[in-house]
């Protein structure tokens, strides 16, 4: 669905510039500064606010999302003073639509990375996924730091439900354009803040081809790995070298996991060393 359909209007746009802005209460100020006398409010099955739209004179809607944050008291007070309509929609459909909204924008505004698909990696990556999920299906899986979405593509093909994220818009744009990433299941975010953007339980998490891990970026990668371990019970991360795998193992242990390292001799470069934990 399109955002405008939820509000029963021809045109609607979100005031938050980026998907990653949706968790910040400061974004309420953007809506507060819009002159309007009528509102349209979206609620979910439990009557929790998903979005607030302000109606302009021509019927267009400027809206904010509240599935990742709570509206400020100032905004709620203003809404109480306005006439408005309330529409109820399924939360899952709304969340998919919002991710699609920002993914479509990302494709049109980002310089796309080159296509990095190496067909030889497909069977190798598929085997790594199988080592965690076996023949299970319908699991919600994270494709962490997903790049152009090779892992996401394979997970869907195996009957899994991946939610993908990365901080590199050029790689995401390539993956979206190639169809390996689905717009409604992709997020352009800082992986260190992953838990702020999750609204559904995660069965397992995969991080393919992490690194290179260098002393100057250890702080960033350690935070990324830590939050992955916090949100998932089953975790698999691959790197190119054994020393990098040892570092990942230490971070996973610090996060309360009991990981093991093993060498993946099917891949000579990218996913050579694997760190996994149940």
C-alpha cells in the first residue's frame, strides 16, 4: 500500500527526512511547525498511535511516524485542540509501507554502488544459513550489515523472512535495484542502534563478510556485534581471517554468548572464518 491510502488522500509525505530519524522525539518539532486545523491519526489493532498527519487546505497530508517513538506531550496537546479523523490499520502493513517509502526515496537519491554479486558465493552462503536454520521456514532473520543483499535473497529463497539493514546507502540502492533486497524489509540505519528500529521478535541473525576489523574501528564493530547478540538467540557472523574471528568471538562472549569458531574451507576469501552461537 501507499502512505496516502492510509490517510484516504491523494498525497501524503513524511516530515522525517530519513528512516533513521523516526526514533527521535526531536522530529515532533517538524510537525508542530506546520500550520493546520485538521488532523488524521492512524492507530493499530491495539489502538496505539502509528502516525499523525496534518491536513493542508488542498487536502494534502504531512505526517510523522510514531511506531518507533512516543508523541511528545506538546504535540498531543495540539492534536486535542484540532478536529480530526481516526483510521485503524494493521501495524505490520504500516511498518512495511514506511520501510518501502524510505527505500523508494533512497534509490532515487543515492549514487548506486557497482554490482558485487559473485555467483560462486551463493551456494557457500546458502550452506552457512542452513548450518543455523536447517530446514526451518517462516523464521524472522536479520541480514546484518547486508550490503547488496546476497544473504537476504537466499533467505527468502529458503522460506525465511529476512529484515535487512546497512549504513551504506550506495550498497542498499544496488541491492534494491537488483531485487535482492525488498523495499518493505530494508532499513538504512546505523547498526549500533539496531534495537531502536526493531518491532518484532528475531529468531536468528546473520552477518556475512564483516570487517575488515582494524584497531581504529573496533569500537564501532564491537557495538554492532553486541546489539546483534542482544536481539537474537542464534547468531552467525563471518569474517576473512582467523584473528578477526577471534575478536568477534570475544565480543560475542562479552554479550553473554558461548560462540564457537570454525574454518569454512569452501570460501577462500570472504566468509573463510565463521563465529556462531546458539
